[in-house]
C-alpha cells in the first residue's frame, strides 16, 4: 500500500515526444519498490512505497520536481506541478489518495512553488507566499549565519559555536523566524540548498576565525529529511575539502524527535558521516523517543539536553532528575553532554556540579553575526570567575 501519491501535471506540449526521457528521469529518482503510471499525455501518477512521514514526502516531491524540470537536458523546457497526498485514518486506499493528489496537483499548478501536499483531508500550511523570496535569497546569498557559543565547563572557555540560519529582510517586509525558514525549505524542496549554504558559510567563517587565532568547532543542524538522501555524506565531505576544515571539529546535530522514516538508511548515513571523522549529536534530547538500543546503535559523540528541562531544573525536582539522568546516561555511553538554555549563574554552577561537559545559552551569549562574534571572542567572559 502506497503511503504517498504525488501526481505530476506536465504541459501537453511535446509531452508524448518526451516520454522516453520522462521514463528515464523517473527511474533515476525513484526507488525499486516505487511505482508510476503514465495515465495521460500530461499526467503521471506515482506511488512511493516507503514514505512514512511528511518531511520525506516533501523531499521526494522536491526531487521529482527538480528531475522533471530538467528533462531533456535543457532541450525541452517543462514546468511540472506536483500534488501529493499522505493517508490519514479517513484516507487509506490507493483510489482515495490518487483523488486527493489529483486535487492537490491543481492547487500546485496555481502556486509559484509548483508543489502542494495534503495529509488526509486538511491542507498543510506551507507559507507558499514566501517560497519565491526564500529561493531568491538562497541563490543570491542573502541569508546570514549567526553563531551561539558553547562553553566548555572543563576548559572554561568557548570551544564550539552553533551555526544558526537567519533571513534578514527589508524593514517593509514581515520578519520570518528561523523555524519558518527551515519549515519552508523542508516543505518546498529547498532544504538541500539551505543546508549547503549554512554548512559552507559556517566552515568558511570558522576558517577565518582560526587564521585569526580562534580555532573553534562548528555545530550545524541537519533536517531529518536529509537522512533519506544518500548524497548527504558526500555533500559534507565536499564542504570539508573545499574549506580545508578538520572533520573532527564539525558536529552535525540531529533532533531527537525527528521523524526519520527509514532507520536503516539513516544509520548507514550516520556511519558514513562518522567515518569522515565528523561528530554526531542528538539535539533536544529528552523531548523525543530515543531508546537505549537506538542510542547504542548510533555512532554518536554527544547529547544536547533540551532547554525545556534546563530552564527549570533549579525549580522542578522532576526536571532536575531528567537532567541528572541524561548526564549520567551520556557518560555511561562515553558521550559528551551539552546543556542548552542556560540563562543564570545558579543553573550553570549546578550543571558543572552534575558533571555536564558544556553549556549554551543567554547567560554567556545570544546568537550573533560573524563580525560581532569576532569581538566577543576577543573579550569572552571569565567563566572561572563567573562560576566561582
């Protein structure tokens, strides 16, 4: 039973003439268990058998869109639209999915993004009015990367910085939060480009800091949908080579609550990333569903405790127990621990007493642009004095 059924609408002009190219291009992006049918001169119905989440469905739809747009190697110009459907309790048969995907395809053809996904019946909000602007911003390098320092409690100084995307917009336009930027990128096939931008910018600017005497590690967040991408390790390896950045100084953060539909493929990608020498970290630990078996299987170097528990650990016995347990668990697995959301000295001191390895939060630094980071590093706070 298919779990996602994108239906592609192709222009009638030259559609029959390009069918051999179309079949070849579909075969290049679909997996062996996927199925497709050309049901008319301008319609193709695709069933993706192993898609189990919205994020993977959007990645698949984005790849199909890219592949079909480039059919004919530039000799034939296509403007495909892709409508997708994911089943719900009310929609579970192939016929129902195909009908919903058909309606979604009409909406996709009316949108600039050319993509429209429906889960069950309700439409998924997608901020489609911002897709063109975001695509332009990525292509024109108009985005920025800000950095939040992580401070080692053992070394009592900043050793790593987390790279965070920001979208500066003119005052006349509504600000867009980083969460929405990532959401738009995931929903509309831009997450690969966005990740490459953040990764390459962070490694380039970290190299500049190293040449200025501040050799820091870099932490970059990875969307869960990227773990369905067999090219992810190659993308990371290329960035490391281009900027001559030491792999051991790059930490790739994966959100614990991430819906990784193919655990086996994700583990293969993680193993390849670890073989490169990079560090893997579970972000927002404590908010998801990691089991001991899952943690043992992953080639991790670090756990990050979610700010939800850190912020209240001195007021809530339950949160304190969670923080203490995560620290002990991580150390039993020979992993380092970073606590997020540290905003006061008492919490920082308590974390150090519990054996936490590093902290991150507003107590020491908010996320900041590259030039401001330079100044902060030149006069970073005296952690030893602050923590007594």
